[in-house]
């Protein structure tokens, strides 16, 4: 059975977020990615599998090596979803700031 992974569960893990940050600037092999962590390579491979299953990462074979890179379309999809909440909270904080600036304490 193929279970579809949830993107937000995937990015909730700090190691997976660190992997995404590593791959933000360039493609890397699993070995290169694993060398940046103090965990066993199979553990990093599992993280890569989860990120790939969520379509946050894509794989590209170059000879015998498999390179991982960010999937910009999926990252944009997540950013667009989160943007709605960012705007909501900014509006709420702006209202709170306005209330606090205009609040007078009776002395």
C-alpha cells in the first residue's frame, strides 16, 4: 500500500527542514547531504524518501549518482498556502498595535 505523505508533517521535522535549506542553493547527492549531519546515512536516506514522496524534492540521475534538488513548484504551492495565514496575522498585529498606541491609561 502506498501511503501519501503530508507535506506539513514532512517539513515539521528539523532535519528535513535543514535538508531543504541545504538544497536551496544547489543539487546534492545523498552522500553529500548525509555528510552535513551527525546521523547515520540510512537515517538521512529515510528523510530524503519522505521529502521526495511529498514532492518537495526531485531526483535526477547523472551517471551512477542521483542528485536531489528542490521542487520549486511544490515549494511555491506551500508558500502560497501559508501566505494566507501570514496576511491574517499581520492584520491582527496591526490592529493590536493601533489599539495599544491609542490606549490611554487613566492616572
